[in-house]
């Protein structure tokens, strides 16, 4: 057991009354005893470590330089191998993929389209559209053939193929796709597209074509594959007859009905139809025909003249049924006329695909009775060859017969004698 007089550093608690060390460096030397010596020793070790750090960094840097001088050729070979692998992949895979993605993300709006000069197996087709290339890039595309088809038919069956010339594309670039005397490759699919266009408010036209795009010295294969939503004709909704009159007596070619109608076109397409003949109906009964000459159906309202032949004998033989079918319209002081497609002739040739589409289209319009009567009388007054006096005498007699009899047969015989 140590002696009490021995060095106090071996006695527990012997340093309790020592002053607190608050100084650094030289101040620590004023404190006697072993504790001050220990702290001074720790600080000297810390200073030694700090002095060694720059030497270690310099040594490590020297080792790296020595390693690089020794193995630089290995790194160069590795870099060449990496670039030999990466660059072909970048130019052959990445660049074409980026260019194709730009084309895929670009819309193809249609500003106008035309189907003109129809023939039995050909049309002249024009489409005005645009492509928007982002990021300020300039891409030149080679000419391409664009196939039009119906997406829901597999395998793909194009009905038209039109040409797109070479273009330099930057930003928003307008494009015109056009081809005269374009062959109708599949008439059934062409009729299907026309039917969708005529009978719907919206329809879709699909287009696909492949070309090569040039981005500076780089080139990449591109495929344009788009579904374009377009406005349809919506069954020519809004069709109306502005005027109609009965020609008395009938003209030499049998024409006894003339008038003016409005054919609305809600689409962006212009259709050259030629001479269109319509069946005139009262309910399901065909009571005559009307022809519209040289129809060029442009977007918007188209005012057209119509001339026709009203089958008076058919009207009179079925007068009771007609009056019954016209009951609601007559109650409003109007006559209701329906028209459906019969034939479409362009340059003397029947255009079967138009006839196929229009044969099921029924247009309905109402005409005020007083307007028909007024237009008819106006025509009589302006026709010096109509024998106005005799006609007015006959009309007076007919009105007397109608007022004195409710029998439709009497009315029919009276009208037959007039026309």
C-alpha cells in the first residue's frame, strides 16, 4: 500500500484543488504536475499529424503521376475501344431514335383537302398540312409516298397513295401533299372512308410513309404514321330549300319544278361531284327527281340551283297518303320534301363510289306553302308563253272544285287538268 507521503499523483482526488486550465500552448507550462505534461504531449502529437498531411498529399500525387506515366497507353487504348463501341451505337441507334421520337410527338393538322376530277378508278387528291420540329432543329426529309388507310383494318389496305416532295423542316413548316390522277387502290376502303366522312361529325384518316431524314451530315430513317381526326359533313345537316316553284306548263325537257337549295359542308374537304340527281320523296314514296348541275361542294354553305321533274300523276294517285304523311307540316303551313341520292355523273361517267355513299343519305327540308304558291305565280307572270289567262281560269275552277268537295279524287282530277 503506498505511503501517504508519496507522490500525490497516486492518491485519488489529490488534484481536486488544482486550478482549471484555460490557456493554450505556453500557458500550460505554468501548471506544475503530470497533468500539464500530458496535455502538452497531446498537442505536440496533433501538430505533428498536421505537418504530415501536406507531405502525404504530395506523395499521393506523385504516385498518381508515376502511375499515369507508366500506364497512359492502356488508358488510351481503353478510351479508343469505348468510343469505337459508343459512337456507332449513338449514331446508328440513339440519333435515329431521337429523330423518330420527334416525328412521333409531332401533330399533323389538316388545314384543307380536295378530292377533284373524279374518274371511275382515279381522283386528284390534295392535302394541306404542317409539321412542327422543336428545339430549333433543321431536318431535311427526302420525298416519300404517303399511304392513306383505315387503321381498324388489318393487315393494312391502302386506298390511296400520294406523294410528298422533299422539304427542309424547321419550326412549323407548311406541307402540301398532292397527286393528280391518283389510283384508287382499294375501292371498298375508299368508300368506307367517304361514308365515315359524310355521315359523321368527326372521322379519322390514317396515313403512313417512310423516308430518310438528314440532320446536317447525319441521316436517319423516319416513318410517318399518324391518325388524323377531321371534321365530317355530318349528313349535310342544315340542308334547306330557299325557293321552289312549279313550272306551268312544264318545259320541253319535262322540267316542272325549279328551285334553289343550300348544301352545307361542315368539313375541310372540297368535293367535285359533278351532276347529282336526287330522288324526291314524300315519306317513302318517290314523287320525282331533281338534278343539281356541276356540284363543287366547298367548306361552308353552298347555294345551288336545282331543276327537276315532279311526277304529278304519282302525286295525284297517292294524294291521300301524301296528305296524311304531310299532316304535321301542313299544320305548320309548310310542305316537307325529302331527297336522297340517285346518281352522280362527272364528265358523262357514273362515279360509282359517290353513288354508293349518297344513295343512303336522306336530306329533309320544309318549304312554306305560301312561298311555293307565290314563286309559282311569279314564274307565271314572268313567262310570256305560259298562257296566263287560261292558267288563271283553270286555277279558279280548281279552287271552286276544292272548296265544294272534300273528296281527294275531285282535287286530283282538277290538278291533273291543270298540269
